[in-house]
C-alpha cells in the first residue's frame, strides 16, 4: 500500500467510524427530550426510565465521538498539510463554531446527567434539548466545511494564491444547504431505525415489553417521518450536484454519454472500458427529470469530462445504488408503520411488523456510509473541487501505511468497547431502568 492510498484509507476509516457517532449524537438527545417531556406531562414512570436509559447511551456515544472527532481534526493537518495550509484560513470558521457547539453540548449533557432532582424539572428538561440542538448545530457546521470542498467559495484563486478571503461566504457556500439538509434527515432516519430496531427485538423476546414499546414508538416515529422526507432532500441534492458537479452525477448514474432525455439507471454493472452499463434497468427520461426537472433536458455525461478529471465510476455508482436502495426499503417500512398507526391498529402488535424493523436496524447507517462514499469518491480527483487535487495535498512523510494499520486497530478496539457497553446497558434494562417509582 503506497502512502497516498494509505492516507486516503485512514481518512475514510476515521470518517466512516466517526459519522456513526455524529449521527447518534445529533439525534438521540431529541428522543431523550421527547421521552422526558412525556414523563413531565403524564407522570408515567416508564417515560422517566426510558429517558434515563437513553441518556446513558447518549453519554457513551458522546464520549466515543469526542475521541474520534479529535483524531479527525489532527488527521486533517497531519495527512493533508498542503490542503490545510491553504484551506484552513478559508473554511476555518465553521470548524471554530463547531468547537463552540461541542463545548455547549458537553456542558448541557453534564447538567442533564447530574441534574436529576437538583434542578427545576423544566430547566432540567431544557438542558436535554440544548444537548440535541448543539449536537445538531455541530453536525451542520462540519457538513458546511465539507460542502465548501465540493463548492469552494469565499476566495479568489490567482496565480496559485488564495486571496480576498471571505469566511462567511465560504461557510454559506452553494452546497451547504442541500448537503446539511440531506445529512440531517439521514441522521434521523439512521438513528431512528437503529434504535427502533433494537427495541423491536427486545419486544419480540418478551423482555420489559412496556418499557421497550414506549421507546420503540418514539424512535420509530422519528425515523419513519424522516424516511418519508428523505427523497425530497435527495431530489434537492441531485439537482444541486447536476449543476455544480456534473462529473459526480455522471459517475453516480454511470452516465457515460451526454444525451437528452437521459435514462435513470437502476442497478447494473458499469463497464468503464467500453463505456456502458450491463444488466441495468433503464427508465427513459427520468435522469433528465431528476437532474433538471424536465424529461427532455440534456444531462452531461463522462464523455464531456477530461479523463484525468473523472471520478471512479464503479465505486461511486455502487455506493449510490446502495444508498438509494436502503432509503427506499426504509421508506416502505415507514409507510407500513404509518398505515398501522392510522388504519390497522392490530398491525402494531404483529410480529411481522416488528421483524421488519429488526431487519431494518442497520439499513440507515449503511445508507449513510454509502452516501458519504458518493460524496467523497465522487469528488475525486479533487480535494477542493476544480482547485486542488487530492494527490497534491497529501503529506510527503513516509510510513503512512503503518499509521493506517495502527488506527485501524484503535478503531476496531473502540468499536468493540462501545458494542460491549451498549450490550450491557440493554441487558440490564430490567435491573437499572425498568423499575417502579
């Protein structure tokens, strides 16, 4: 493994690991706040127990996310020094604000965890809401920085120099809204389905059924509402990418030839050598409609992109297909769940519906990982779109492969610790949380 591939692999591993904790940190506090609110309004002790159980989960993920996020911040400078040398002064503002949001989140979480029976009950609830709001803001600010890499703004690039820097324009670049919206909804989908799936599994096992039923409903509603909304944000993102990054859209769809009334490709195996897609289902005109809102519009293909500027087609296409496939599966489960809530109440206690949620437990995070693969691989060979190539930004220091192996071991170890702690929390629900007043 050469150092360039090792650096990219280490960054991919770190981002892929951290994004799971980021999503949960953005969303779980809102689940916690809703359960807490229900307890304050109804005085039903089950909701208090659910709140306390979820708060411990939030604390576990917050601590692990803080570690992985800190590692990422160092990796940006150590692995990509040329990038940070020029980009740091331009897009540093969202990172600075993210640090502020992180500290607010940490303080509010401390208040919430240790504030039981010490604060006014509504102030205590409000600290939980602040945990969620600050976590959400933190995630959006980081996405704004990534969006800048896809749609650089807030500077003039003249004779190899970055001048006339405007940090505000850089932060609110053309891509930030569509990416932040899509990522935020994705976080709610992934976390909602993961949490609902765990509680559905425990209901099927017949353990602490009332506790898990209340928990399941809160998580399922959040996840299912987000799953219904996700295609709308996906449509906004697709239209934005079609304008700003036509090479990425072409790779996503394995769209080799520029044409009008371009077909939407479902599945298929890209043949990059012969510029075609085998075994695909093609829907005539639908790619034109999704990209430009018109079935007859022309969609730029890879034939209009210089070969040295084309992203890897197969990886981008497969990741995009996985993301869309997982999203559609969860949307179908969401539709069935809402039918059960409104029309078919007897479905709610049916094992088949709970088993669907159990099966869907990992789908949201698979979609998130695939989506970030599309975002990052689809931007290649650029680290700053059309400004700086990834190969020009990497550190010249040797031995990066050993760093990659070391960090891989660290992340595997962290993952095992987190899995063990969560497993113990779930197994001990009856002892620690599901108890009478």
